[in-house]
């Protein structure tokens, strides 16, 4: 038994490393982007670096989830690790922004296999009585990676160079490959199915159009430009075709029959609302701290650590409570804390003490954390192990899509609020023209170097405008938090019931 436990420890370590790298790479590059562009050039193409990764990762999630159900988890998880490592090494050697974007797409292919399959393997190898605890642990890793990515990217860029943002994955990835290849012994029982190639192709095309529309809109092209409207139209057309194909396919990439299951449908709705709300403090609190309190990007990222702590504690607690309490009871507590956290964050101002911001972050982290574990556990509640890959990949895909769309929506809201207030305040200065780059990115506008050259009177107005725009953005983020609380009610009385059967969680209620 001890030998078996040791083997499982190595499997868990390999899964956690793989999932951590894939989730972290969604955000780690963001804080290094300015340095990368200054080195490689291509300011007009830098959005490709983020889009390329997100497109291939998100498109790959449901596809690899389905393939893992058909042909086995191990081969596709190792494939994902290998593709991710190759992409990471290539990214570190890139000599142009176009090269880097192509290599990031290779990374994203690997990332699309890692995250959903990691959760699936956990449910395969652990008996029901341990799934709650392990689901909480892996949910905590996902939450940790989302928060630590920008902080680690800033630290590496400030102290080493941007190439190590990618090279740091190499030793972690090699360890993960060794652990999974050597210690994970999966069942040979897999159900042969047909691959829905047309569904996969139209899904990829739809995601490509949507991601580029969101990344380029309001930046390189105006939202009402022909290019952006065309991309959104392309998304609508391809997604409509995808939906039609999925209703006709014998073995669809995303089975709409699964959504007839109440727990699965509610889990995905919660994934949307929690994902959309969670990303807002992750993005805007560092900007608030850096702009209002001053300091470097690395220092501002440290403010996210309290939310990380809350995430980890709540995720593990939620997983452990799953066999003892109904999903609804757990998510009601989680949703209430999440809503309170968002309401508190909407009260931020330039006069808010830093310790108060920290307290608000802890509350928000405690509110979000349980969603990372309980939503995944509830989603597989009524499904056979042969469907776990498709179930987990669908949940991961929908949550990631919600986070990506949310970044754009709330970024647009905050930018509009800020520019509008700045234009009113400085309307009479220099003939109505903005001073310097006041209407630009708050990270650039209120960097330590820029702050040193701004008169104190003007700086006070800037910090007030920045804090107000972010607080008002959090007011809009109350909407998904409130919807998450309401949606949790629809779980009913279902809970994870530990039984002697190893095959799947039991159904109750």
C-alpha cells in the first residue's frame, strides 16, 4: 500500500506541475510584454502573442478532452507536456514578434491538453472518498497559477530577462513528463468513438475569430471598424455552423445532451460567472495598487497574495466538504462571500488604506476558491468515467472563455470611464489636449518613472480618477457575482456520496 501511495504522489506532482504551467502561461507573459516588444519590436502585432496562445489552448480543450476519453489520458497528457515544452523553448529563442506568436500557438496546443486532462486523471485514479480533497487541491493550483502568473512574470522581467518567462517551464515540464510517464498506470478500457472533425474545425475557426476580435478591438482597430465587425460576424457564422454540426454528429466534440443534466448545466453557468468575476480583481487590483500607492509591477503584484491564500484555503475546504454537505450549501457560502468581496472592492478610493484593500482581497479569495474545486466535482456527478474527459474539458473551456471575454469587457469599461473623467478634468489644459500620455495605459501613466515627473497637484487628480474608474468597474463586476450566488441555488440537494463503487460518484436528489 505504501508503494502505491508513493506512486500516486508522483502522479499528483506531475499533474500539478503540468496544470500549473498551462494555467500560469495565460497571464505570466502580460507583465513582460512591454519589455518583449521593446526588444523584438512589432508593437502593432503584440496582441498576437496573447491571442495565439489563448486560441489554440481554448480550441484544444474540448478536442483533447474527447480524445482522452477515446484513446486514453496518459498519451495525450504526455503529448500536451511535450508540445508545451517545445513551444516554451522556441518562445525563448524568438527573434521577432511573429516568431514568438507562432511559438506561443504551439505552447497553447499543449496547454489545451494539460488542464482538462489533469482534472480527469485525478477522478480516474482516486476513489470517491478522496476526490473531494484532491479536487480542492487541484482547484487551489488553478487559482494559484492565475494569480501568481503576473507577479512571477514581473519578477523575472525585472531581475533576469524576458526569455526566462518561457525557459522556467523547461525544468518543471521535464519533471512532469518523467513523473507521469513512469508512475501513471492507466486503465486500458476505453470506448472507441468517431472523431467529429467538422465540429472541431468550425469550433477552432469560431474561437480564432472571437479571440482576434477581442484582442484587436479598441486597440489596433476601432470597435465599429469593418475588420472587427467582420471578425465578430465570422465568429457568429462559424459558431452557428458548429452548433448545427454538433446536433447532427454521432460523437460531438461538445455534447449538448450533457447540458440536459442539471448539475452539469449549473456547473458550467457557475464557471461562467465565477470566471468572469474572478479575473476582474486579478487584473485591476495590481493597477490600483501601482497607480495609487506607487511602486513597481512586482510590488503591486504582491497585493494578490492575500487573495491567493483565500483561494487555496477555500478551494481545499470546498473539496473536503463536498462529501459532507450539498453542493448548494457550499456554493451558497462561497457565492455570498464572493458577492460581499465584490461589493467591498467597489468602495475603493484613493484614500483607502492598503490593509483594507488586503482585507477585501482575502474575502474575495475565500469567495472564489470553492468554485475551483466544487464546480468540477459537481459537473462529473452523474457521468461515467468514460465521459470524464469531455465533461472536464467542457467546464474548463467555458470558464476560460468567460475569463477571456470578461477581460475585454471590463477593460473597455475601465478605460472608457478613465478617459472620460480625464478629458473632463483636463479639458482646459493645453487647448484641451491630454498632458503627455494621460489617456494611455494606467500602468505606463502611473509608473514610478512617470510619477516622478508629474506635479503633485496633477498626480492627486490622476490617482483619484484611476481609483474611481476601477471602483466603478468593480460595481459592474457585482453582476456576475450576484448571478453566481443565484445560480448555486439550482444545485438542489445533490452532494457527493462516498460509496464502495470506485466507478463514479453516486447520485442523490
